[in-house]
């Protein structure tokens, strides 16, 4: 222990607060909270009571910073914020970077029902978020089919002169050409809203009244329409697991899975199972599951999530239940209860969560085991001194040299590390020069990693042959990165899968029965993922370029007005179907300019 650290330990406060443990480079290793800072921090330096993993952390500590708080409550919140800010290697950080979809019903006279992601800027009703996009898409499809709601975007809807195919196959009532009145259409929208609110019984009661009225007035076709809707709703209701209550509950299960903490979250909204999520993070200090759950609850629920629960069900009581309830009640603006002893349907939800968590864990373990075997086989094949725990792969994608994108994917022992994926736009290279593109991308990538002191890969894979491999090696040499093993993977002369050549330097690596070799299969998997990631980025870039290129050719039209046009008509397709009169209605577009734009688009 250095003198400055020893002096710091003597001067620690006995108040509540947080502490940051730093290494020699001032990198934050660990952030912790304490009711009594002096007692808690000093406990780390009683080596006889520490486990091996905590002792490994203590060996790296060069200095400690502390910050006192008025209450333990404040310490918990501050700890959570600092973990997210510094991302210390010895803390568990449950990140949820996904953008979850909402079901959106627009505020138009004839509302559109669709999936929506991102900021909720458009006027209308939002339902969700839905943890599984597939379930949300299926629900939207079901509502369109059940209540005959339109699926076309506003730009297409505004410019239709006759019904589309959806009307012909009786999946829409053609509001685009006024075959249904706004009042009747809004009635169907109301039913869709009630359905999403879990009030199917209300809909069926209302439809039954309408069916009987239509039947008594001898409107048999209308009565049959309502009858079919009731029948479909009954079928849906019979297949849904719905409680009679309107409870909003989350169930949390935590398990240790090898060296990681596994957390499963089951969400129940309005008495229905809405969906589930799971999180896996390294548990370097082997924290108890009660502490893992407490950490997860704070990190997850202090974010601005929609539809916050009134109750969280856990398996066993937490040490600081009252403290957590107090923090979350203040955050949610409504009471929140943590319950460990549950009965009846709550017990069923808990058992359902346990079953699902176990299945996911088994799948994850199986997948991790398979990856580990492949990594071991790769180490043996390449005769590496240690297991390549981090592998990165680069690929270049373009169309005849245009819209060039370089992509980098990252794999660890448990599979792809998607949060570490990166794409690079190429600057100042000749059209179609893949060698220069690879050189630039590799140099960009590792210059950035070195600046930020982020872990470098043990193995670098380049999608390409000798030329690409040489370009990448040159970039590494310029950065003096001699510790990274590099190989190239090129398609064979027949360009058949399984006939790829693996280059180490200028030599082809001989792999016996390559298509069946686990190491070769891993290389293929990583290369394929790099190709997928690159081509997805390239297509997006190409679409962006084509989206505005046709408007770029109009000299009188600036960037601001181009964006206004595309926003107003929902994209280039909507603009192409618009007339000059419609274009002139856009703010900032004169009648003369509208005629110029229309003529240019249709020349």
C-alpha cells in the first residue's frame, strides 16, 4: 500500500457516501456505496477476510476518492449514476441498449395503426413498449385484420384515387377513397384502443348490441360483420393468459451462470403477460444474488421506462427492501412494493418466470460451451500461446466503389459483443480501392482504442486475401501493434462456402476437413457476421444517398427545403406520387418552384 493511500484511509469520513477505487492510470476500477465510509473502505484491506477476486481488485488500487451524502438513499442513487458514467470493470452494469417498439395509433381523421420506435413526437396514442418486436408486429397485424384499419402510410393514403389490394381481399374498408365515414372508422379505432388496454369484454358487449340491432333491422350483412368480429375476439381471448385484474407487475429472477450474473425479467401489464427480457453481465466480485437484484432494480428502473409496475415480485427478501421501495416510489410517482412471499396467480407468475429463466440459462450455457470449444480449437489450430478471448473482424462493402462502408464486428468467448461493433465511412480513398479502405478502417479503429485505453483484440480477421491482409498489417505496424495475431479469409477460386482460404502472412493455412473443423466454423461465423453488418450499413448509406440525389439535381432547391419536402410526404416515394398542387402546399415552396420540382421528378 502506498503512502498516499494509507493516509487517505486514515482520513475517511464515518458518514454515508460513495467511494471510487482507482488504479495507477486513474481509471475507475470499482464504485461502491456505504452507510459508514470509514468502516466499509477499510474492510477491503483486511486481507484475511477477502475472497480471491476481491483481493485481486485490492492489489490494483492506487488511490481512493470518496463523496459523502446526506442519506444512504442519496448514496444508492449516486452510486448508480457513477457506475453508468465510468463503467468500472469490477461493477455489474446491466445495459439495455435496445430500442423497444410501441404500437402507435395516429391522430388523423382516419388513424393509422403501426409500429413506432424513437422519440414520441407525432400526435396520437402510444401503447408499449413491447419487449419483443415480433409480438408487437403480430398484434398490429391482428388489429388491422380484426378492425379493418389501414396499413398504408400517410403519403400513400393522401394520394390514392382508388382502393388498394387490401380492400379487394377484405382487409381494409378503403378510407382512402371515403368508402367508410370518419365516424364509423373512429368506432373501429376505439375498439382497437380498448383491445390494447385489455378490455376485450367491453368490445364484445358493444358489438353484441350492434349485431342485435342490425339483425332486428334486417341488415343481415352488417350483423354478420359484427358476429365475425365477436367470434374472432372470443378465439383470441381463449388463447391469451389474462387475469381478471388490471395489475402491473414485474417478476425478477437472478442466477449465477459461470462467471456472470444472469437476470430474467417477466413483465405483466393489465393482468396480461406482456413479454420478457434477460441480461447477462460479468460478476467479477462474485456478488450474492440479493445484491445483484438490488443493483439491477436500481439501474433498470431509475431509467425513464414506460408503464412502470406497481409491484415487483422476487424470490427472496432483499436486505434493503424499504430503502429501494422509497427510492422507486419517488421515481415512479406512485407506490411501488417489493414482494417475496406471494400466492395464487402471483405464485403462478413467479413459477412461469423461473421456468423461462431456466430454459434461457440452459440455452446460454449450451451456446457458451459451443463457443468455448470453438475458441479452444482455434487456439490449437493457430498455435496461439493463449486463448484468443477477443476477436475482431473487418469487412468492406460497396457497389462498384460507391457508398463504401467498413465494418468491424467483435466476438468474445460467449459470442458476439454487439455493443462493440463499429462502422466507418471511408474518406479520401479511390473508388473501389479495398486495400486502402481496409488500411484506413483498421488504423481508425485501433487509434481510437489506444486513445481510450480499451482492450485490444488477441486476433484480427480480415475478410479478403493477401492484398487486404497486407494493408491491415501495415496499419497495425504503423501503430506498433505487434501483439495482435492477424489472418485473412478469402473466398476460393470457386467461391463456394467451405472452400475459403485462410491466410497467415503470405501462406495458406492447411485445415484438414475444413467445413467440419470447429475452428474453421468459428472463423466462418465471424466472417459472415462482419459481412452482414457491413452490407446492412452499405445499403442504408446507399438508400440515404439515392433518397436525396434526385433532389440534389435541382439547383434552386436547398438542403432545408429538400428535408421539408421529404418530411412532409414521408419520403421520396410519397413525393413522387404527389402533384404540383400538393407540392405547393409545403411551407417555403412556391407554386413556380412546385412546378419545377414536379417537372424534374417526372422528366
